[in-house]
């Protein structure tokens, strides 16, 4: 049933926004479990109740004022001392280092079924974990590591869970209870789940025992929108307080009274074409020259100007250009081993043994350079982007056949047999320290297409085990050359906001964490 917008106590009353606040599309939430969440929307919702240990802000720095840990230190890059803030669960029970050790034990028991398996080397890199006292935990790794990498990507992603409540459940029961409200009754985050209507919305309320900053609303509702432009329509109708602003209607709502436009910092998510290296029907993806030809064929600068009003950047490598602290000098200057160059793309395909067929599509040994691309339905901006990409690829003799389907159907196909899909669009969040092991290391948990390259594995290994940015820069340079996915343009999300609501840029963090205390209103509640 729809959410009533009656007057209630609080600065804002009820705030309603789409899932994936600030992103170009919205989708349903299908799980609130920090253990099993399989999409960014699910993770964002779960972290409102069970925040991860370290808050990495938009400048890729640890914000200790918002973190559950007050310090993480090491003297030998092997032993890491985690000191927890004094904190309480919503039922009054003190949060302790035991809760953090318990959550790690759950993740370790899940193994590859844990949603973050492999990121930051977890769980295999942990040799020992010892609770020293209620607020301190000592984590010992199997060998010396890059401390920034392990703190950001390993320790930082852990979230304490309420052992005194959850210990009565088995892992199978936890899986079955992913959307059951009562299971999430005891939380340590700023919000609690009040209601969940499958396919409609999820309603959160402030956690009355929250020891962090005060909330300025009584309810925060995530509406599961369907269809491009639904966010703007909802804002204009007064049903939503903010919504994604598609580029094709930007001019029609610009400077309209009662609303304002916010352009967010560039997303850390990769908007890429994921390639299925395991599918023998598209074995040509395994040839790096084909992959380089694909990215050289696509005019990302033109896409940015035409679709994003100049608010985005080309994406030729694994780290967005706005994250300058993690980029080698040549990439800061916009110099990559690939880029828009159709003539070079054609030369690469010729060098790989391809010749034009009767219809202009390249072929080799009777095999056409053609593949099917799974596209998420319902978003005009995505459709337009993919149509431009299809046209650019065809100009150099590569055929991309688009097949639209629901986002969850795409996820199901990607999790099925190897030949279920050939290519699809993905938005993979960048790790806090962009070392690549979660995405491109052989067998890693976000390596959806099964990419495997010994040199990539070696560079990633050096990156995660050696302090300093030199190994990081070497990995990034090789990844841009290799194109384990076809890196795509990075947009800066543009959203339309009701004039009463403020704080959106500070509410939305590029890493996927939300700071709901930053939302406030300057007009009477509704």
C-alpha cells in the first residue's frame, strides 16, 4: 500500500526517495542481510541497520567520527589492532569486539557464499583473530601485507552482528529470513526496518537507541520505481522528495520553481560491459586485441556530451578520473593505452585475423564477431547509451545484439551455466582501495565473466602485499591495457530535489554508505 504523507513530528516528517538514491536507475530491494546481499541496493539498505566498521568518505579517507572503530593500527603489517568505539545495540546490550569476531566467523563459515568473499583477502588471509577485551580485537594475517589495502578492503568491510540475538539461528535460517522484519529488530545503525512490501517499498524509522547524530525525519521510505523518468514524475507530483533526472528531460525541468538540481561527485561504480570469457560461443573475447578494438571503437567523449550534459568522464580504466589520489600521473593527465580511435580498432581486428563479411561484420574462420548483450529494461538513458555503443561497434565491424530483461533475471543468468549469457552491462562499485582483487583476480567474487590472466594476478598480488602506490599504478596501467571488462563512461548523477529537502550531497557517499542524519528540511513537514 502507498505511504501516507500525513503531518508527523520531526523536521521533515516522511522522506520518500527511490532506491539507489542518486543513481541513474532504481530497483527493488530483495534482501537486507549483510551476509547475503547480492546487489548494491540491498547493501545500501542493510548498511543503514548494520554499518560496516570503517566509513570511507568521498575523498577516499577514513572518517573516524562516523566509523564504529576508533582506530586500526599496525607496527609490522601483520598484526592489526582494531579498537572499537563504545557503542550499544538497540536493545541496550553493549556492542563488543566479540560481535565483530562473531560476524567474521559467520562469513568464514559461509565461504564462497559470503557476498564479500575474497575482498581484502578475507577470510583466507586471516591467520588468527583474538578478542583482547570488550573493545579491542587483534587480527593476524598469514603474511605481511599492504596495510592501506588490508585496512580499507579487508578490516573496513567487516560489520559487527548481534551475537546475543543471532546465535540462535543457523546460517540456513538466516538465509530464509533475509526479508523478515523481526530478524532485524536489534541493530546498531541509525535506522530500523519498520515495513517491507515486496515490489513496492521499504520503510525505515530512526533507531531510538542510536548514539550518533540526530535524525531530522520520522520515516525514510525507499520506493521501488519502475521505468525511466519515474523519479522526476514522482518529485513533480509530490510523491517523492528526490529522483534521478534523465538527461533527455534535463532542459524541461531546469530552473522550475519548487525544485532544484544537484549534480553529485562522480560515482565510484564502473559502468562497464562485462564479457563472459567462460562461454565458448564468444571465445573471441579472450583475444585482448578484440577487447581493445571494442573500447577504441566507442566515442565516450561524445556520449558524455550528448547524454550526460558534460557531467561525466570517459572510463578507460578501473579507477574513475576524479579519484586522482589513486591514479598514476599519466592517467591524471588523461593518457591511457586505449581511447577513441576507430582506425586503430580496425587495425587491431585485422592484426587478429579478422576480415569483413558480406554485411560488414568482421569474421574469422567462419565465426562472425557478433555477441548478445543483456540490457536492463525500463531505463531510457541505458537504452540510449547502448544504442550508441552498438552503432559505434558496428562501424568497426563488431555486432552487439541487445536483449532487454529485468535486472534480477540478468543476475540469475549470470549465476547459472557458463553459456547462459555472452555480455551484459554492470555497475561494479570500486573497492575503497582500488586494488582489483575483487574484480579481476582469477576466481574472485565479482569476476562475473571468469577473466583470468597470470600477469594480472601477479600485479594484483604485488599490489595487495607491497606498501606504496607503485604496485597500484602498475596494476591500473595493465588493467587499462587488458580491458578485463570494457570500461565505460562514468556519469555524475544528476537528481531533481524538492525544495524542502536538503543535505542530499552529504547523505549519499560514493562508496554506497548513507548518512541519513545529513537530511533536513526547511519547510513544514508533510
